[in-house]
């Protein structure tokens, strides 16, 4: 049987479409770049020259008048996502949408209702599920070496004075929706449990806009694991990027060496400790002063492979496999973002 080729239209010719979606669509033989849409004529011309896509349109209606795509990739600014997804469903197209799915939770629910009503497929591009970084963390969690995981801390830090559309709240900007959508989703993927408690502080520090460029959030998942997230675009000193804590050990990431350092003990190798009676610490000493037979392990990030997201897309859109990013998890990301904004 010959392989189905998905005729694909890309909406938006900005950073993510140009650097990621279009090259991936061209690279994969299950997809055909049929048309692109962007209001800027220069970008359509550039796409014609760079990617040999002759069919560039200023607006989606013009594109639908000439094409019947199987798949529409929504890579326009977030404020256009809802309209363009609903429009694609009306034209009986499946949708692959860039994150975040929408501006709000009610808009998300409207999109999911339309998806269910139309019977079309919808998945959100959440690349941080597919990175080699996610693969190492998955390995660490599944190895059980650190015991029961009580906390994952992640920090993304930089000094970046944003002035583009993402610097403004009215456009769905801000680092919570931008990077936060990635890492809340990644934690959901790794931990496989929704969130039960949410704390979040948002600040606009060095941005030219009104949207936050600093996020401090602490989430508790239903399995009790804590996710501590820092997104800080106002620091020149980098924060420790990763810490994974379990009751038998910890793992941290070394940015310079691109490696993960695990330090842990084997529970069977430690003698049992008995609680002391009375209200006087024995020998006036706190702690056991025992020598722990620590084990160490270094995991090089380069020994883990990233997943091919467009291969996952093909499996879902063409071969009816389950979505790599289930829509229920996308809704949870949007619910958490909404609740963070209301903290
Ligand atoms: N998954 C990721 O890693 C990732 C990375 C970057 C951006 N994004 C997301 O992708 C989306 C686009 O972001 P970007 O950084 O590429 O933006 P960008 O500012 O670089 O580009 C936006 C493009 O969309 C075009 N555009 C504007 N209105 C349009 C419309 N109505 N229809 C079609 N195109 C329109 C603009 O002319 C521009 O070419 C956002 O939702 C963003 O959050 C995701």
C-alpha cells in the first residue's frame, strides 16, 4: 500500500514556522507543503524563493478557496489560534497547532468542543516532550535510583528585554504562556499526573511590555510530586537549571559538561535507624553521623536521543495512532496557566 501524503498548509511564516515546521514538513516524505499563509508579502515571497512554495496567500479564506489541505499547521501569533483552528475544522482539516493552544481556558474548551463535534484531529506542538533532556529525565525517574521523587526544580534564566508581540498581555504574551507552557507540559508528560495545588507569582521586570518576564511557580501534582519552576528573563547570573530530588538521592544538571550527576544510596545498604526516646538528643548530637555509601553516576545528555516530532505527527494524523500530546493534557496546561494568572 502506498504511503498517504498529507497535503499541509502552514499559517504564519514567523520564527517557529520558518525554522522548524516548514523544514520538517519538507524533510518528511509523508507531508507535502501545499500552501502557506502570512499577511506579509515579503515573507510569502521569501517562502517562494527559499522553500519553492508557490502558493502563498495573504489570508486563510484565499487559501481555502484554492486548496483542501489534509492538515493545517497553525504557527501564527497565539491570538489567531482559536479562529484559525475552528475555521480549519469547518473546512474538514486536521490541525497541528503551536503552543499555547489559545489565549484562555474558555477558548481552549471551545476549541475542544469543536474538535469533538467535527470529529477532526488536533494536537499541540510541545517540543520539550521530545528532547534528549526529557529522555534523560524519563530514564532517571523510571530507574528508581533516586527513590520516591518528591520534587523537580527547573529554572530557565537569561537577561532578555523583549519588545515583540509576546511582550504584551493583549497578544497572549508573557513567559508563563511562552516558556511556561513548554515546561508545565513537559512535567505532565514526565510525571503523568494532573496538578492539585498551584502557587504562582508573575512580574514584569525588564520587558518593554506589560506581560511577565519572571515567573515563580510551585505546583503539587496529584501524586504529591512538587514541580518548582523559575522562568527569569531578568538575571545575568544563571540559576541552577535542574534539580531532581528523591528520598534516596538527587540529580543535578551540569550545563558546562551537558551531563547529569546522580548521587544516591541503595536503601538495603543502610542500617535501620530507631527513633530515640526522651527529649535529650543522645550525646548532644543531631543526626546519625553515619557514613552513607553514596553511589554516583554521570549521564551524558548526548547519549540520549531526541524524538522526531513530525514522525509522531504522521503516526497520529495518517496512521490513527494515539496523539503524542493528548488534548486532555493540553487542557491541563491551559487550566494551570489560567489558574497561575488568577493567583
Ligand atoms: N513550540 C515552540 O517551540 C515555539 C517557539 C516559538 C513560538 N511558538 C509559538 O508559535 C506561534 C508563532 O510564534 P513565532 O515566534 O513564530 O512568531 P513570529 O512573531 O516570529 O511570527 C508570526 C508570523 O505570523 C504572521 N501572522 C500574523 N498574523 C497572521 C495571521 N492572521 N495569519 C497567519 N499568519 C499571521 C506574521 O506576519 C509572522 O510572519 C506562537 O503561538 C508562539 O507561542 C512556539
